[in-house]
């Protein structure tokens, strides 16, 4: 990111710096799959150069699988926001993670060290060995001891999906030594944290979530240095996991309002977390110090009844949209994780995950309050905040209602 620009300014202008000089205001959408060229020798040389280095071809585009100008604008903007050299976009977050694993596997580095919880499908991809990888699960304190000569990657998600547990990324990066740390930054976004500043070499986003922000685009992206980006582009070209240009356009548009959306939704989430923490129908609330628009909470009653009884809130998987979504991780997003592993990572059968949108806080609370059902008799309910996993931290002890302070992440400029 340009050190002279604030994040909010960069979010609006990154990837669009050349538009005014072209007489344009909105970015154009280039839907071409192929591009004419009368210089076949020159085109062959550019294709050879890409095959050898993975660098973006100079000159006019060649073919949609090699790259697209609209998608490139989004990649440029996201790299600027995350503070990395480059970013490479894919058709989904899982396609992006797959590409990272394939890059490392191509170098003979198939072993991955990972910290639970992760997004359920990320967990499954690693555990099932679908790409020939082998995973060692550990807590943050055990990362260094888990490293092997063939370790290609250490992966962590902070705040984690769905428990919101936080990890000290700087300490994790130090523990990794020369092994790249991959930080899934989907929940925080660069508005709340920039993992590259804390030593993470790879930053993963399910761009379907906050970067798009409106529930109408599916994508993934990895922000990293140019050397790794070149390898990712080669994997993307070979596998065909390309991002559609219209999705690239929607993502670039989404970035322009990202700081406003994240900060507004986070303020509402902090207030809802405070109210849930004081409610005897709730046994645990998980909300991180960094803040954010995601809340996880455990109910004393039947979580499935809450899902069935919301009206304003949408019962649906995914997150990061302008409207509020609720889901039961043990049934959906983390169903694919073995029950013992799921519970061991803190994903209990009574846990609900709430993605807070841009609605008024009072309307959201009214819907939640009704869906939670009748309040128990005083003293009958158990109320406490969850203790974070060893080596992790979580904002689980708010002050009394009158003295509640917003998480630190909400006060960042």
C-alpha cells in the first residue's frame, strides 16, 4: 500500500490509477477469452517466457487462461491493500489454497503443519491427502517441533473459523523459520490486520466473503511476493482455475467499500456480542480482541431451533455479505471434519456462527431475541466466555454492560 495513503483511500483508488488518463471513470470489463495477434513469433516468445518464469506476459493479452486485464486490476488492488508485491486470483478460495499446495508439492515439499480450527473444507483438503499432502496438526506452541525437512507450509487462520480464536501471527512466523506461513485472512480482511506486516509470506482470502461483500461472486486470492506469485500463475494456467472477468470487476468494486462495510458491521457485531454475553440463554460467546463482524456463540437450548426461527436473519452458509447470516457449523461448514477433531478444535454441537451485516442493531437483536426463545429462570442458565485454545487468544471477557469497550480492531484508522 502507498505509505502516503490511508487504507480507505487506497481501497477506492488501487487498481484504477490509470482510468482518468484513459478518459474512463468506471473500470472496463474485458470479457475476451482470446486476443488477436499477427506476430506469431513474438507471441511464441511471450508464451515461452511465461512457461519459464511465470511472470505476467508483457504487451497485449494472449489468452484468458494466461491472464485478464480486469482480473489484473483486482489483483493489483488487493496486493496494495495487503502490502505485498503481488496477488493471484482464482475461481474460489479452495482453488487458491489448492494452488498453494501444488506449488509446494512441485518442489517436493508435501508436508504441511496446520493449526485448528480452519475452515472445514480447508481442514478436509489437508486431512484427506487429496493432493498427496501430509498434515501434522498442532497448537501454536508446537509449530517449531512439528517442522520437518519436507515441510512446505505452515497454515493458520486467525481469527479462526468458526470459533474466532486468535493466534499471534508474528510469533507464528518466527516459529516457522524459513518455512512460509500461510495466514487465512478472510475473517479479518486487511481492514483489521495485514498479516504480511507480521511475517506471513502468504495471505489467503476466500474473496467470496468480505472482499466481494454482496453474496454475488465466488473467488479466491493469494497475496504474496512476486516469486511465489509467478509459480501460482503457472499452476493457475495449468489447472484452469481462473477467475471470470465479471467476478474480477465485482471484486474490484467491492474493495472500494470494504473499509466502510467492515467497520460498520464490526461495530454492530461488538454490540451484539455484548448483549449475547449478558444473556442467560447463551453459554459461551467467542469474539476476538481484533473485533470484526463475525460472532460465534453457544446456546443452552437447541441450536437447530434458533436456525429455524430467525426471520430477518438469513439461515445460510457463507459470510461477509451486507445482510446477516447464521449457520450451524457442526451441520454445514465443518460437517466434513471428523466429529472428534471438530469438537477438539472448539466447534461444539451447540455452536452457532453469526455473520453480521449492515442492518440496524436493534432489528437484528429483536430477531435473535425472539429466535432464542423463552429466557430461563434466573440462575438456571450457565453464562461464561470460552477459554481460547492454548497459544491462542480470544476477547472472551467483556466489561460489565455499562463499561463495555469495543475491541481494539474497531479503533484502527
